[in-house]
C-alpha cells in the first residue's frame, strides 16, 4: 500500500541551525514516540528501532536508513527500509528549508510503500495513525528547536 504525506511548518531559528538539527538522527529520534534505540553508523547511515501501535497491531519495527541527499543548509532526503510486525516499509522523507528572515519554513514530504500486516490494515487506519504521529512529531521538533536544542 502506497502512502504519501506532505506539509510545512515554521520555526523561529535560522535555517543553518534547523538543518543541523534535522540531519542529526539522534536528536530527531527524540521527537518520535516509541523510539527504543538509534545507532549512527557514519555521517549518512543509521538504524532505528521503534515500538509502534497501528490499529490492533503492537510491536517493534527496525529501520535501516541513510541520507541519500544532503545540500546544507537547504535540503536533505532520507531513504530506508523497515521490517517488523510481519510487515515491511520502504520510506523516503525529504525536507527543504526556506529562510523567512528571522525564522525558517520547513517543507517536508513523506512517501512510503507498506506491505504485510500493516499494509493490510488499509488507508483509513494508517491515515489516522499517521496524522496523529505527524502532529506530535512536528510539535516536538518545533519545541526542541525553539527551546535552543539546536
């Protein structure tokens, strides 16, 4: 099942600081609920293990991720694959930063292809979970950046 989400949000920090935050897997992982561990292999590769609850499914998924594109301080793209919950997820997350003169606009897009049990839950269940997750993560990212954790 293919899924796509996109949006934007503004923060009051300069884009160089926002870029440093968003390209630091350990910092960004702290903004996601359920992250059990993050292992950074090198400057472009990392893995994440997360506990997830999607509809009736509960359990862990492990993701191997890498920065496929980095253009500091404007753009980055992360791609990877997750396995667990008798499912697979191939994902791509892209962000572009725009200077607002006193702040930064973060434009983001997420694409995924989900198979197995998670994919069989259907769009309505995945959309509900994704919407809640996106709202929570964006609020956490904004709070982290604006509290000076960049």
